[in-house]
C-alpha cells in the first residue's frame, strides 16, 4: 500500500442500521458468518474485486484493501432501530431469506442485536404497525425530539460498544413521496426551524435519522428512494460537519440490469421505442410499496435511470420516439405485491428497440433474483467505503458511490445530471479509490 493521507481504520466500526428486516438481517448474518469462516461474502466489491493501479511496468491489479485502509469484517459491530421489537435472530428467521442452517451458527451474536425503538410516523408507512417506537403512551415525539432521541442512541451505542467510528445505514421501508420543498429543504436553517416547529408534512422521519447521524459525526447512507439526503439542507449539514453522505436506493436487481444493458443500446447506436419494467415481490418492502404513495417514491427513483443514459436531446433519431408527442421513448415501471414470492423477486423487462432503416426488434429480460441476497453485499460495500471516505476527509455528496445506487445523488440546483451509466460509475469508483490510495486517478469517464 502506498503512503496516503487516509487515517488508518483502527478500532471498532459501528454500523447502525435503520430497519431490522430482510435486508438488514441478511447483511448482518452474512458478515457474522463470513468472519467465522462459515460463508463467503460473494457479491461484495470490497472483498473480491481487483483493480489496476499504475501503468506500464508499474501496473498491478490489487484488491481494494491493498490500495486503501478498509475496516475489516472482524472490526464491525452492529446496532439497529426497528418498529418491531424482535432481535436480529428472530427477525432473520421471520424474513425467511436464509436457511436456518445459515443463521443458527451465529444465533448467539444475532440475539444480542436488539432493535432500539424507531423514530416512526405511520403516515409515512401506513402498512407497518409496529409497537417498538419512540414516544410515551403512544404519543409521537416531535421531529426535533426524534432528532435528540436518535443522537442519544448513537452516543450511547458508540460508548457501550467501544466503537471508534459509526456509520448509519437506512435499510428500512420506502417512505411516502416527499417533493422537494425549497422553503423547508433549501437551507439547513430552514430545515432546523421546520423540525423545531414539528412540520410533519415536509420533514420525513428519515431526515431526522440523517440529521442526527451527521450531527454525531457519522456518515449517513440512504438505501431507499426516500427524499432525505438529496436536499440542499442536508448537503449543507454534511459540509458543516465534514461528513460523507451517500444515496439513494440500493441498486440490486432490475435497475442493475438496466444501468448495465442500456449502455449496450447506446454504444451500438440502436434506437429505443419503449422499455416496460414490471416486478413481483412479496416481502415487507413489497407490502409497503403496495401503498400507492410509497410506490410513487420508488417509481421516481427507478424511472430516473434510463433518461440519463439514453438522452433524446443528444440522439433524437434514436431516442426521440415512443409517445404521442414523439419526443421520447416510453418508459414504464411497475411493482406488484405478491406474498407467495416473499424475498424472491422476479422482474420482467420488455425492450422495444429498432435498427437499420427503423426496423423493429425486441429484447426480453427475465431476472429471478433474491432481493436481500443482492442488497447485502451492497450494504457492506457502502458502509466500508463511506467509512473510508470519512477517514480520507471526503465530505458531502459521494458521487463515487453511484455504482451501488439506483438514483445517485447530484446537485440538481446547478443543473447537474446524475451518472447512471454502470461502466462510467465503475470508473468513478476506481478513480476515487486510486486517488485515496495515493495513485493517479487515470481513467477517463467517457
């Protein structure tokens, strides 16, 4: 490893997860099993991927941990918040993602992970009805009280577990859609005033988690499509506290395919008339998304992927087709709650393309995936790389983590577009790691 300015990954890393459902318990169980040598962390870039550093005779292909100082799996300590009081072992068994044989060897550790009461507002997730929530006698605390309670949770957890550093990861359900409202979300001062005034319409519970984490010197990662870290107020707080933020929405199944396959269409200069995507999902996330207001939040996130890869304004002959105004291809996304499938999500994509002289062709993609199995390594990579970014002095929006996210953060107030092209995202990831490792960030993002 070259000499870098990154602080070493000394001591314990506390990963505090909002939500103790299928994704969180699969993530935690996998890490605990892997560090006992009982499972492999397959799918994790930080554990498996190698990248080139140097050129010519100095060229090497190294694991990330040989380039930059990453926290080890043995250093991780887990904590969680959830609206349901079951410990992580009970929750993992209930989720039915992993077989009992893959959970029971670490039962002793999982049973010690007991969710703290969640900062919860049922109006933001009407399908959930848990009792492990903050507030006395069923009275919901104000938004500012939520912030103060969460800050106390973080401080207490850090002290009790002897952690040197904390990362807070949202792996809970999708909240209802909250449009960006400039009078509240435009500045940190305005957001704080809205929290103190208990503005429950414009301040989502997830914003309270993000605010509390950053104020306590912990990076925050938004793993759902919620309007949380993608508002100027939180950007200002991240700069003020010099903490990294990343989001939003784990890129796992269908959107991973879309961000990797759309570049084939653009690179080959094929045209697109329409892309129809539909999913069936039966876990708790599927239940929450069965509520139209919650689904709209996810829909906005999933719809944003294609529009920045296949851009009608750049190639009107190829992508200016599909609707009645003949201005852009037709893009539709659907998610259907189907309980028998549980965590085993299935997605179908119908892609109507056209080629030479406008002749139509079709592409069909059927992905039978396991939602939490794909999300768990993404959780690990985001936590380790965000912790790395904090120790490297990188603060604010972490664009280099776009590779792992459905709807990458960007400064839309300056007209910036997100990078959704998977291979451009991978280049951004590698360049950032090279730079933090003391090497030249030598790949062009074309």
